[in-house]
C-alpha cells in the first residue's frame, strides 16, 4: 500500500542557515494558522532557551496540508552537539530538505546531517536559502553542494536532487535562480513531486520503530515514531522489543495521538506512514520496536554515536547550599538526570561511588550547558565539575576525540588564530580566501576547544565565526595547557565591599560588584599572572576618632566582568566546581579551606 495523501520530511542544515524560519513559512502558507492570527517568528522554537539563543535544541513535529496532501514536517537541530536528535529523527521520514545558506555554503554540520540522510537512502531537496543576502554567491554554493554530494558517494538519483531557491524571511521560493518567486508554492510542488509517499503492507501485523520518547507525569512514557507496517488502534496489545538487546515487554495502547499543525491531537487509529505518539508502552526507549504480539521481530536500528565529553553533577555542598533551589537532594538530581537520558539518546548518566555525584556524558560543552540551564530554570540546585573528554583505547593506544573545526575570520586576524590553533594542537587542513575574509579548516582535539570560544571572539573583535563537528578518534596528541590565567579567591565569608573591591581590582578582573554575598574559597575574579591568589573583598576601612567611614567615598571601581553559564564552564579548572542555582552561578574551589587546599597542591606537585 502507498499512502499518496501523506509525505514525511525533515528539515536538516547547519546551525543558523534558516531551517526554523523556513518551517514557519511552510506552516503559514500551509494554512495552519488563521488569517488574523498573530504568529511569532520561529514558532517551532517554543523553548525559552531556543528563543534566547536563536538555535533549535529539540526536534519538533508539525504538519500542514497542501493540495489535499498532509505533509508531516520535522524541524531538527543544527548544532553538532545535538546531532543525536538528527540521527534518530531521520528514521521517521522519507525525504529531507537540505537547507544551505546562500553565502556560507556547506558547513561541518551540513556534511554530517547529509551523510546520515544519504546512508538511509533518503531523497534530498536542496534549498538554497537567504538568496536575498547582498553577499550571496548562489552559483558557487550550488557547485559546493554538488561537490559535497559526490564527496559523500551519493547515488546517481541523489546527485540529480532538485534545487529550490528561497528567502525564508520573505516567504518566497523559486526553481529559477534569477527569479525570487512570490510564495512557497514551488517548494510545496517539489516536495509532492520528488519525495516518495510512505508505503508498506497494511495486511501485516503492526510494527513501529520508536524514534523519539518523552515522559508525561499523567500517562508515563510516550513513544513517537512512524508506522512501518500494519495498523494500530487504542486498546491494542503490543510487545516492546529491540534489535541490539534481549527485550520482551508487554504493553497496551492506552492513548494514541497524531500531529495536526503544531498540536498533538487524540486519534482512534494509525495507518502506514503516519507519525503517531503512543501512551502505555511501559519502559520503551528510543530504538525499541513496538509490534503486534503475533510478529515479534524488531526493526534494525543503527546505534547512535557515543558521547565524547563528560562532567560530574553533584549535590551542592557550598556554604550557601539550599538557600535558592527547590530541588536540592541527590534523589531529586538523580531522578531528573535519568529522565533526561530517556528522551535524549546522546546523553548517558551513570551512578558513581558517591551517592551525591553522577557522571553525565554528552556530545559537547553546549549539549551539557543546555541541560544545566534547563535544570536551574526548573528549580534545581547543584554543582558541576570541569568538562573532560572521554578517552578510548583503540588497538592498544590511548585515543581521544578529534573535531573538524571551520573558522571564518577577517584576514588581519588570521595570524593570531593560526598561532592559537598551534598551541592547541590544531592541524590546518584547508584554507580559502573570499573578499577580505579567510576560511580555515582544522583538525583539533576536542579538549583543545575547551575555553577557546570567548578567547576567539576577543582575538577576532567579535567578527569571527567558529563551527565544529566531531570527526573521529585519533591517538593522543599530548598535553595542552588549559588556561594561562589563575583565579582570585575570596578569603572569608561575608559581603563584598567597595573598599575591598577597590584594592582587589589591582590584582585582575573581578566577577562581582559591591554588596555581593561571598564565602571563603569562592572564585571572585581572574588573575592574569597565572597563579591562584587569595584576596579579601570583604575588607572594611578601620574607623578612628578623626576618620569617618565616608571620608573616601570617591573610590572608582572598574565594572565587573559578568560571566554567562558557558563562560563559567569554559573558565573552570580541574580543582574548581561551578555552583548552579535558580538565581545564581558561582565558581568555587573544590576544597574551600585555604590551608587544606594548599596542602593538596603541595602533594600533587610532589607526585608530579
């Protein structure tokens, strides 16, 4: 059976190439919204963090109807750290829209997601977006996409993929490179013509691969996927099994949902090709197969690439613990982390020898920082360690993850960036110049990128563009100096004063202003000289009978350097933790007592 009234497509691209804006226009012109309805920009990015950062973190399902055909559209993340989302979502669709910026062309994540799509034999429609950019180079980008397809060993059919030229911002598309078009009709027509309708045998027993999973406090686990064969309806008995492991769990379809527009609505049954959401599946997770008890044969599922970066999440043990958070115990922390691992296949969580600490592994710094930010917004209070790469032993050698890094910088910044790459064991692979900018491609250890982003933006005066994607594991490249500066550490518990900060600012850049609560062992600034320094930011002026407390009011304080969550994670050293609460982010030493910390430092030097 071929379901001609249905198409399932995913939008894939590098970060910030316009995927979500394109989906916005498809939904608008697919009559999902009322004529007088006010529609937000990037309506699919419903998460607060997604809106603030302008990136897609979780894939989203929606649908629209064009010429009587229902088109299920899945918007996927573009950042490499959320590649696991892309990998599993591609199992639900029959084709992809590959969105490429008309100036930037194919980037690292473009290659990554396209490779996954081609390996699954999905049909591709190439969308050259942002053709209205004054610096667009459409013809060159089109050639670069074709080169990329050949590079990835695309089939003859995939090399014949149609090109559509769009401006998602203006809501236009065209099949002619010289004509901007007036609406999205050419893109809709290309989808119906080029993307295959889902097909399968409706007479065979029901079977569905779980491509996404969520947890609902009322109905428990929700399994989302595309029906591969047969039909299902509410009340049917099902078996949960898995291709890679022994599993046989009985369940029952308690509720069944389909996607209409942006909403998930209840339905009575699902047919071949439908993307549905099923409640009542017990402990089903991503990669499991839901099938009718009469045919318990799991669908093959390629395992998602393993995480390459880890952090330790711990119960907050600072003097300010429990003052700002709602969820502060190890039980709260453990439950939340394991729930997160259910819906995020790229995340792995492990218990440690300590009941108060958990090992959390992810795809990269941003992947884990998003998790930290979501948890603090939900009222959790905890502390985390410095991120570390996960080494592997391959053929008896210690190996580490290597990233492919592409930087786009002004020509006059090229030398500085090249020098920094050399210090971080980066290997130049390719370099091209376009107008006054230079694009360089490096292979660099993942740990060499820790703490580099803010340094890179400073070196390029904010004009540089930096993108990376996991490349492969290679033999260990040797020691890399993590940071060239030290920490300024608060001497005692109390509240910072203008007087104390005035004399402390001579030592380096401060992270706090006056009247900020601090504790002994808390990091309050950065020492450019490279060593840690204990300072007293709570110091007050001694009063005498001829000297009042307000005699020297004209103390000029340098504005503090306010660090974001990512900045704090980049700043962390081996012997430091980041204390995270719903209201505050504080860097602290793992050993707060100055004497004990000094002793530990002497011991580590002797061992070295």
